């Protein structure tokens, strides 16, 4: 069956072998012994034992296409040969595995490889800070960096943003759910701004008109002496909001944001934790707009599947004192070796270009499905960072003429995909966006297979609502 000719009735035939998910002993023990904060196992009830490339296998011997890929961490998929070889080389050479922030040949090579991927204008004046092993710690370091350099404390973030789960990073989050139980975080230190969410424009406009209104609002906020907001140390932004629903910022808006922050003397922090290293069709997502940020926060794919996080920033910000930011596990040598291997492979094989082509191929499949399924409200993203906002076509239209989010459909689609051997994640307002984050090595045939499974799952979910 071709996705191009699928109909609801055809998508349910011929009969399929569907996985059923009774709770295994491993999952039962996990439920009993792990904290109530666990998240993914609630929606993806799998106990995994083996993985290779795009595929994972669970303890029951069932095989799945992994389009979650460690929330975008696995740029080359599971257990890629160049990653395994790099890790094994570190071990066979008896290199130190833990060095705090002491340098080694592995670390020096990692820095040179990373700086070699940066735009030359940034690389010429770049400084790097190795952080604790997670992206949220790199965000915390970036906050300390800009506040130290500017002497100002306020930070501007955006509605729909996600920058991590530690206290400072959580203060920058648009979603209210995780913050409600905690009370005050950074107090009045964070001001939220409207993000250029074109499909549901916060100004009710959309398109170029919505972009102009958004930039005018921001420029006025920073220049109006009666705006009620003190000049901030920084603005932090995701070029594509991931957890917020795979919402790409308009490129003209990004260029305007860079112009406004530069004129105001406000540092621009770009969070590339999920969007970096080829995922969006460029090595870094901000390159689509041709801008140079002051600070870039990186993690996930940078460690080649192992924990690693860094902050890269322009040298005018390098004013903090020795020891101003530290962390025991900032010297992960195996992660640096694996990260170097991944960066070289990305560059040598033009995986950014491949991601752009495969992302467009998947989008075309989704647009064809959209003809038959009005529940596919918006298909968006860049490269292989894609999302589909599921809507209720029978609901009342908003000011832009779009139907409301279908709050029940996305989890059903996710479940139906899993039953058919495809792992996807959700995000966005009310969890109404289905997200695609496959490894960048996905082939055209595998893209077609993902679309085929998604079409069948969507048909089953729509029929079951």
C-alpha cells in the first residue's frame, strides 16, 4: 500500500500483526521501584535489550523503528561503528577516564573538531566551558555567564520554551505544569515573551504580519522606559522549540531578534541542545538565519550518545573568575572521543544535507496523508526535527481559521504506532503534537516505512476516537 493512495478504509487493511503490551517483570519492578517522576515508560512501555542503527529490540524479541533516538541524542543511531571504535580506542589506550577539567589530547581534539563546525565568525572568538553532563547544567552555566558579564540579572525567555529541569532552567520554561508544585523559582528574574508560533500566532495574525508585530513588541519592550522590564542580561531562545511542539522560528524574526538584542547590548543565548549537529539540515539551527549568537548551549548529540554538555560563547563574555562554574563530571573522555567521531562523520558524509532531504521526503508523505486526514492540522519543522499538530476538524475555528488541538488523538496515534513497531514522542500544548526525531542516518526506504506505519496508525486512531 502506498501512502499516496491511502484512505481510512484502506489503511486498516490488509490485516496486520500488532504488538500487545502486557507488563513484563522488568517493567513491573521499574514501576514499583523507580520514582513517580519517570516519564517515557508510561507512554512507551518497553524493556530494551539490544539496539543497532535505527532499530531497537525489547526483551520479548520485538523490533521497533526508533524515531525518538534519545530525544535527538543519537545522531548516528544506536551503536554506530565509528562511535564504538572511538570508545574502544580510549579503553585500549588506557587513557584517563576522569580528568575534571584537566586537558588531554582527546579533549583538545574534541575542541578543535567542534570549533571547526562553528561559523568562522564565531569560531575566531569562541570560548568553551565544559559543564556537568546534561544540557540543563549548560543552561545554568550560560545564565551565570551572562549575568556575570553584564552585571544584570533579568533574562527574557519565550512562551513554549524548554531549557531543562533544574531550578534555574525550569524558570525559563513556558510550560506551567512542572513549575506549579515548586512555588517561586527565579522570582522576577525571568520575563516571558510571545514566540512566533505561526499556526497559532499569539497576536492572532500569522505570517509576515505576525512576525512584524512580534518584533515591534520586543523592540518596544527593550526601549520603552515605562515598559516595566529592566534591561535584561540575555534573551534565551530555541530556534526550533522541541518540547513546545516543534515550532520553528521564522528566519526573518530570528534576524530581527539578533538585531534588536545587539542594539540593546543584550546577550543572545541560542539553545541548540536538541537542534544542533545537523538535525535541522544545517550543522546548527541558527545558521538557517545567518546570525551569530553570543552564547550557544550544546548537549545531546555532542557526546556521541554519552553524557556531555558545553557552552560556547564569544570572548567578550569571558569575565567570570576561576572556578565560577565547575562540575565533577565535566571531563568525560569517552564522550569527547565519541563526540569527535560523530562530528567528523557528520561533516565527511554531509549528514546535515541528508537530514534536509530526508526531512522533506517525510514531510511530503505527511502532506499527502493530510489530504485524507483533516486531523493533520499543521506539519512543521526543519530537517529531521519534525512535528504534526493534531486537531479536531469539527471544533470551533480560532481567529486564524484553525481548528483546536485534539487532546485525545495524539496519545492514541503514539500507541497505535508503537503497536506497529514505531516509536514516536509527543509534545506541544496539551500534548497534541506528534514528533519525529529519527537518527540522521535514516535512509529513504526507512523514511517511506515510517510514513507507511504512521499512516496506518493514524487511520486506526481516528477510527477509535
